[in-house]
C-alpha cells in the first residue's frame, strides 16, 4: 500500500476477478484503514492461514472474532467459504479509476 501521508486513507490497485462486477482487475480504489465494517461493505482482509495475502471482499456478517467475507464473483473467488473468518483491515469507500464513484 502506498502512503498518503498521515491520513488513514490508502490507494489500492485491485488484482484479480473475485469482485466482478463491482470491481475489476486494475481498478484503483480508496481504502479507509481501520474503518468500521458493516454488512455489505467492500473490505480489505487478511486470513490467519494466509497472513501474507491481502484480499478485497464483501463483508457478509460477523463470525466469531472476524468477518465472513465473500467475493462478488462466486466462480472466481477464494473467500470465507474456504478459508473461514477474515480479519478486516479497512473499508473500501471509493473507486478512483476508471469510473470514479462511491462503492455500495
């Protein structure tokens, strides 16, 4: 992640098809670190089984100490259905490129 100074915001480059149609490979998004997730939010997560891998997924529900998250593209996503609850690191609020706008 590239720093934007002391702000809690980060730009991220999306990689892979797991969030199609909401996000596509090579979209650029704006993430609020430590943002409070709610069901249906798009979030940046990490799994205990894969601590080196960060993923963008959709928050579905709280699950124990973490969140059950799923990709919008169920055919191209590895998510909580296989890996269990995830730790939410931040909430994706905006797509910056190619079609700027707030994410829902």
